[in-house]
């Protein structure tokens, strides 16, 4: 169909808005009269990816393939990428794509020079559940704010959990895994710790009991392997290959589908770690790392004000560390306003309006875009699979014109990679030797277990001494007035309570050594 004059004018305005001088990432071609115009390419300046972004759209509209295509181009440009792989589909990035007539026709229409390629991938799993290099974090590093989000605590309980962490810090008791935290909570509610619990302002036994119950439920869901050592160094996500391509880090998540709060919060922990570890770099011509936060609604659902505040601060400030963050979800309303305002690049796939709530979400989404000639309320409901409405930040930081775009096709496999391929990559990983084995050094659990054993032993010694003294008194009374030979020196030594305690202590120390009640692993 021949373009109308209006379409020609609009296409020229869009083309001018996406004509950048520096390195770019190509998203696709502008749609004009229902077909892509290969002469008008929609791009994002690589340097603007640290202004973050949002990829949104209803289920089945092509968000995952958008992520795959963007990650491929970033890798080719030497930018490392982190992706959460909810369904395992993105593992195909490790294998070359499969061509065909349909794909060839689509890419020709876009002006895309397509060729099958594999990309350098590293596979991770949370705590070693699945195929990949394990990612673990210590409870101390995870912190009370994020842990409270995972446990579903209310603000009062979250504050109390913070006091528990502070108490453990002042005692020098390391909180490395969940049993360490459980031990401290049990100590504070036990006879020995009641006085110390009372001394911690604002912490009641009832609140500690609630935290303990939530922790038990959390452990019952299989969360324990995710906490402990060796703790993952987030800087290991920033790696390139010898030929200069960025490594694509894929976190496999199918095994934690029943614990969505855990994986979403773990991803936020990685972002927080990057923020703490990376130096300030200012504006770069391309990011040091781009982080894609899939299923973002799981992160924000039920989150406390402190948690959302922490996310907002991390998103706002991590730009200066050279890191870009893209949130991936169904509608912009899934993301709090303070966070959404920090996301300068937008790729909005189709939305549906089947219900009144859907209609409200559609209206809210339209309101977040710059003014344009499009009737966005209509366009967003009529986008095809693999199409999106796009606006990004130009090199001078101004929003580009809104562009109805048909997106490029990924060049790697658009399906799961063969398990043997994934396993081979994991086995060859230089990180496996460091993060593969789980270790368990002395921490709060071991310290408190040793204290309890010491208290039990002391009580047992007292009981035995009392019984021995009682027996001696009874024997003395029964033999009162009866002459007997004085005991020799050996009998005196063996019969003394002091010698008995010394023998018991020696046996006790040997038992500790045999059964490993102190430092383990």
C-alpha cells in the first residue's frame, strides 16, 4: 500500500528522531501502513541504556524474544548481560538459530541481515537447584530488609528483624545461613536469652515467634540451599570473552517457580551488591552491564516502604556505576511510580482490554507515553506478536518520537538449548570451582550449640557432684562408729569429686572432637 502524505511526514519525523551518531542497539523498523519500512530503523543509543528501561506487554506478545534480541546485540557490542530465565527458553542463546522461509521473509522486510549465531553464555542457579553455577548469599549480606520481603513480614516485624540482626552483629555471631538466624531467634526466646531480649528495645517474644514461624514455612519450601557460602561475587557477572563479546549470564528459575518472592528479591540483592562494589564511572559510551529484571511485579507486590525506597535509590544511583536495569512485566502499573519515573527507555508490546481493570491499565499505560500522532489506546490493542510501541532517550537525554515498531528476530535458537549443550557449558565454567561446593564454617549456629552443650555439661557435672556428696554422706552415716583402714593415696585421688570432674571433662572434649560439634565442614 502506498504511503499517505501524513504517513510520509510522520516517518520522516521518526527517522530524524532516531538518527544517532554514536553506537546504537537496533530494535527494528518503523511500521507504516501496516508494513515495516526498512528505511526507518528504530534504535537505542548504547550510552542511554544506563537510563534504564521497561519492556511490558500481555502474555504471548513477544517480550521474551525482545529480551533475547536485545541481549544478543549487547553481547556483540561487548556489553555483559544478566537475564532471569523463567521458563528456560533463553538457554537457546547458547546455540545458533534455525532459519526458514518465514523467518527470512520477516527479516528481509525489516532490513535485517540475519545469520544464525550462538552467543557466549554462563548458566547459574539459585543455591544449586538445577543446572548451573550456584548463586548463594549469606543471611548477613542479604540483610533484614530484603529477608523481611521474602518472609512476608509487616513493617513492625521487619523492624524487629532488623534488631535481631543488630543483636547478632554486636555479639559477633555470624549469620551465614538460615539455621544461624533460627538459632539466634531461639536463643532470644529461651531461658538464657530472655534477659537480653528484654534489653533489645521494641522486640517482643510474640514478634520473635511470628518471625520464627515464617522462617519455618520458608525453609519448608526448600529455601535453605540459597543461603550460605561460598557467597557469590556480583562482579563476576561483568565478563567478556577473548574476542571482546559480552558474556550473557542466565539465571535458571523454573525450579523456584513456587517461591517467586525469593527469586525476585535475590535479583534485587545482586543489584544492591553491584551498587556497593562498583566504582563511580559517570557517563560511558556503553554500559558495563545491563540487567534484565523479569516478572517485575513479583518484586513490588506486598513490598514495604523501606524495600521500595531501597529499590528506588538503587535504580536512581546505579546509573553512575555504568549499569542499566530493564524491568520486564505486563503493564507499567506493576512498577511503583518513583521507580517508573527512572525508566527512560520504553518497549511496550500489546495490551488487552477485556475487563474494566484491563481498560484502566490501558489508559494508565497511554498516559505514560509522550504525545504522538498515534491513537495509542487503539494501537496498543492492535499490535501484532513481535511488534511494540517504542520511545527511548536520545543522546541528549530527550525522549524520541513514539514509534510503532516491528522488532528484529533473534539470531540464536528461539527455544531451549539441548541439555547436553547447557551441561557442557556449566562443566567448562571457570566459576564452578569457586562457587560449586557449599561450605559451612563456624557461625551463630555453632557458637550457640557449643554454649548449650557447655551449659548441659556443667549441669550434669553439678548433678553428679551432688549425687556423689549425697552418697558419701549416706555411707558415712551407715558406717558411723565402725573402724576402718584409712584409704591409700590412689583411692583418695580416684574418689575425689575434683578428679571425677577432670575425667568427665577429658571425655567431653574427645566427644566434641569425634562428633564435630564445633567448626563444621
